[in-house]
C-alpha cells in the first residue's frame, strides 16, 4: 500500500508537465512575400513549415511585390498576399495583417483565432515605415500578446528618402537611420507593451526584423558603447521588461540571422512568457540556409534571413 501511494504521488506531481500544451512560435523574414516560392507554387516553403508544426507564425516582408524570378516590381495595384492560399496548406486557418504604409508588412497566421488589437503605422507627425501590429491569440486558456515589426532599413534618416546621395551620406554618417529606428521602437513599445501596466505578469512576445544589432552581441561587433548602431535594442533593454530569448538561452554564443552574418532578427518575451519557455533556436538547415540567387544579383534562396523558433509550455 505504501508503495502504491508513492507511485500515485509521483504521477500527480508529473501531471502538470504531462498535460502542458507545447506552443511553437515561428518568426521569419521571408524576403518579398516568399519571392522564391513563386516558382514552385510555394511547395518547398509549405513543406518546410509543415515539418516544423508551428502553432503561430509571424512573417516579415509578407507582401509579394516582384514578378516571378526577377527584381522587377509589380505595379502597386498588382501586389498581393499569398497567405489565404498558403497558410491553410500548413494548417493555419487564421490570418492577421499588420499595419503598413508600403510593401513590407508583417502577417501573423495561427491555428487559433486571432484578435486584432491594433495596426500600427504612426500618425501625421511620425511614420512607422513598414508598420507594426498587435494581435492576440488564446491558447490553453492563456492570452498571448503578439507584436510584429520591421524597422526602417536605411542608414540615412527616413526624411532623406529621395534626397541626393550627398545628403543621404551625411545623414548616415550622423547615424540618423539608427536614431530613426530607435524612435520607431519607442513608438511601437509605447503603443503595445508599455501600455500594459501588468506587462511583466502578462504574456508578451515581440518579433521582427529590427535592422539593428544589440549591445548583447557587441562583443562580436566591437562598436563604441556610444555608437548609434546600438540605440534600438538599448531602448528595449533599458525601457521595457522584454527578454532577448536567443541571447538568454545561448549567452556564450553568437548566431547570425542574415546572409551578411549579423543578428538583426529577434524574438523578445515578457518575463512571464519567458518562464514558460522550453527552447529557442535560430534555424539554419538545408532548406533555410541562404544561397545566392543565380538570377537576381544580391538576392538569396529561400530568403536572406534565417527563421527563429521559440517553444513554450502553457
């Protein structure tokens, strides 16, 4: 009888772990609406995503804006989203499109219903260039806040767009592109996680192409501490409760997320969400590893970025 009680106690103690729901979040900048998937009806892309079995996907550069196999832009009215056709093929019924002003929005797809909270583009005085989004999904009785973003990519200030090369160069030398990215992050955070008084205790995840490197990785880059290149992530680290999940899980390693060997794609989590984390990895495999395009100079197959996967136990 005593042995039976011991066995029962062990089973009861294990129950929370046995019954935990694994939640897998996949983020990826898929390069111009998964441009490389146009040639095979997205079969390779869908096959890879299905193999990962994600519950939620966050896609950057989610609109198709180029003719198949070229760097020739489609007319504005001819650009399109693939997700209503593609997402059901990898098991996702629900789709959310973030706010955007140009052809570089983010899209969230999910196995679970998605609630749109806000589509972030700035206002008449400040432009969040590629936009951002705040959505929610409920999984296993818990509410997961999802923030998607893709910051200004140039080294010069956004207001220098269309200016002469000399003006853009001078702006870049002053680090004004970096400053603009940091302002975009301030705007996005103030309109998402910083608007939640209980953010540390709630489940928040922010993912995207930040086009900026982190002070956490500066042991690799060696920039001066006052460098404007560190401003964007320094704002996050000093002003929000967010945790950089890749650095936190792999603090003594550096993993690139781009063909140029920089880590500019990130997943951040609130402390409460990080406590549920089981794993986080930048995924470089036979399919995701960037390979130079033979057709279009400067482009890669399947993307010039690598995906990130984070797994949580709810």
